[in-house]
C-alpha cells in the first residue's frame, strides 16, 4: 500500500502589510511640496489607496498652527523622535536600570506622547527588539575586530556575583575596561571558570598572563593549574582580612574611655558651683578627684585613638607602598625593595598588637599577613621579569633602556594609577608627576629622541602595555557587580538576554572622557557606531491610541 502523500497547505490569507511612519511622513511632505491637483491623483500616481492617503492627511497631517506638531510630523522630526526614544531606552531602561513605565512617564512629561505611544504594552516590544539588536551587533562586529587585532598579552580581573539564582561570572580586562566574561553558570568551580574564560576569548589574538581576584580557591586553581598563569591576590581583600580582627579590640578602649570621660564630666559639672560660694572640704576633694578622673579619661582616649590610628595607617601603608615604582619620585623599585617596605609595615603593626595586648586572634592575623606580603612581592618580581623581557626585545641601547625603566614606564604606570588615589590633591600630584616623567623621557636631545617615528611608536606601545600588566586590585569587577546589583533591584531580576545586552552596552556604547569605548581600547581599532546601528534597525515607533473621552463626574 502506497504511503500517504499529503498536499502542502498554502494559506490563502494575504501577508499583513503596514506603511511605515517614515513612508507616511514622506508622502504627506511630498504632497504638500508638489502641484498635484488632488489627493486622488497624487495617491494614484504613487500607488497609494486613496482612502488610505485621505486617512493619513486627516490623522497624521501637520498642524500649521502648532510649530511643535509640524516639526515632529516632518521627516526631520521623525528622525529626532526615533533618536529620543532609542536614547531613552538604552540610557534609562538598560544602562540606568529604570522600568518601562518610567520611559512612558518621560515621554508624557516631555509632551511626546501625542506622537509616540507611551504605554508599557506599546514600548515593551520595542525594548525587546533593541535588546535582541544589541546582541546581534556584538555577534556581527566582534569576530571581525578579534580577527584584525594585534596580538597582546593581558591580565584579567575576575569575580563572582550572586544577584540571581545562578552565580554570575565576571572577568574584565582592567586597562581597557572590556568585559571578556559576563555570564550565568550553574556553579563557580575552577573548570567552569576556565571554560567561561576560554569561550570569552575565542578568536582573539590575546594571551592571558595574570588573574587578579580574591583568594577564592576556585579562582586560584583556575589561574595556577588550569590556565597556568600567575594569580595576583586582591589588595583590598588582604587589607580587610588583616585589619578586621584588630578593629574591635582597638575600639573597645576608645569606647570605654569615652564613657568614663562623659561620666567624669557630668560629675565635675554637678560639683562645680559659683566661685563666690563657700565649698566644703569634702566637696572640694571630690571635685579635684573628678577633674583628675576627667583628665585621666581624656589621656586614655587620646592614647587609644592614637593606637588605632597607627594600626590603620600601617595597613593603609601596605597599599601605598605596593607599587613597582616609588610613589613620591617615580623611581623603579625592585621586588626586594618593595618587600622591605611592606614587611616594615607588618612589623610595626605587630608592635602595635603586642603593646596593645590585642590577643591571639590579632597576632594570628598579622602572622598570616606575612605570607600574603610574600605573594605580593612575587607579583612585583613577575612584573619586572615581564617588563624587562619586553624592553629587551626592542633592541635599544643601554642608555635608552635606562630611560624607559626610569622615566617612560613609571610615567605610564602613574598615569593609570593616579585616578585611584584617595584624595584629589594626591591624584593631581601623581598626574603631574606622570606627565613630567613622560615628558622627560621624550625630551629633545635625549636618547629616545634619536629613534625614528615608527620606533618611537613601538617603544611607547610596549611601555604602556607593560605598565598595564601590574594589577593590584579587582575593584573594576567589584564596581561592575555593583552595577548589576542596581539592575537586579530595578528590574527584580536580570535575565540572560538582558545580561548579554548590558554587556554589549558596557563594551560598545559607554565611552570614557577621551571618547573611546572599551572595545576600541581593547581591540585597538574603531568599530561601527552602536547607536547609529541600532537606529537604522529599530522597529517603527508605535503610534499613540486616540484619547478616549471620560464623562464628567
């Protein structure tokens, strides 16, 4: 028996067709500029049904008495309106983490709701299309950028975030700010991290040489065993673990002294009377004793505060001195010199702990920090090994290499690190020092000035890349995690599709004051303008519904 051979079903329904807003505006403008005798003749000439064109003229024609209405119903006005809506959705709803309803409120308050629908139901499909187009832009643009980029060695700052049911893995190249990894995974094991990093760097001409993170075992294992690169412990986490066991015992004497001082002041105030009144001997002795107690409490408070300030200053000094270049002069520092400076802070901190009698837990934290300091010293030694290898490959003279080490490298390093200083005065001083060192490196008559233009460009690029290899902290991904937390609070949850769109916005849309995106800095070349790309592919704007009349109460 022959098998059934059903006939393919063909729908007799005509595919839906809608005129776009741009086509409607163009037709109305052309009719107004032409000498056509009637709407019917014009519609027939351009293949538009007369009833359709008549409807356009009655409902979408400009109001000559209202200049705002006339503008937004023109071709230029339609373009501006599309730009406003796209900017609102990408800036407020995506980058700024506000809801769709607030976008509608913005359009209402701006008086644009008479030209574009502002309801949530109308704007939601538009926002979904923009999210999809953001990911499409990355899929279309990033492979070509990765293929054309020059080979480079990079470091990655990595961390996990837990704003959703699954952990979110985040890895950023700290110099450019490019997000290499930002995705949800079922777990955060070393193998999972390795897979995520390999997927994030596929097709890129890069070599990961360092991972900076906290001391999570999976991250350390991913770096040292799976990727076979050095792991640099995050500076802040080490300082926090060192100082936390010390703060509470250091704060207790301060709190007790404050209570004693307040009690003594109240007692002396109660005993202190007018000078012209006679005072009994017992009251006078009590007043003298109260004043002595007040002075003693004041002295104990000042001493306890000094001890705490000294401990905090020594822990802070670890961060101030953990640099391969001197913070005051820019002079290069070897790993041994850095180790001596860091060990000095730990030794002074140990003296504070011993003198203050802070207990075994504080002593254990200080002793444990010595291993951490040794690891930091190893990172400095690794940095200089990498920098020396790159400079030697330039085949410079001995004098030229000396200038690179003493002037050019510290100039680029402090130019990057200056923005992370605590005070504005310190930031400005470090920026001025960086500019001075770089200027001295390239001064007329100097050894580097004898190089050709192409050689200068190569030396500058090597110095900048080498300076960027030393990363003390994973604060850049901590900041990104904070942005994701805001997204989670603003939208209740961050879907995987939205997370991919947010990554594209960070890499390809957000710009630094110099006008470059993270992708431009990472790949070393320009890419298509994301906003213009989205504008060309954005769906037609939804038209507002006719306002319904409400009966008076």
